[in-house]
C-alpha cells in the first residue's frame, strides 16, 4: 500500500512510543487486515482486546500491536 494513503499515525508507526494509542483505522492500516479479521483474532486470543475510552472509542497500544506483528 502506498504510504501516502495511510493515516498519519500509521505512516509514523515505527517512530511512535509503545504507549501511543491507535484507533481501528490505524490498526487496519498497519496490519493490512480487515476489521472482521482483527475482531476474529481478538475472539481467538491472537490480538489484544482494545482499551475502551469513553462510551464508544476502542484504542490499542502501539506496543501491543508491535508484539503481535513481531510474533507473526
């Protein structure tokens, strides 16, 4: 995928601290997987559950995403 079409945070994934938080759009961009696949992986324990922020926002830590990607 052309990096020009990635969300800004996803484009700078390698430079972000592990504590940075990603929304689903960024998770999809850096993993290259669909929303359905990410949630299927969560159900199977292959991907961390998101942190619930407020009533409706789900966020993942960059460190958690890196650990998943490193294990594949």
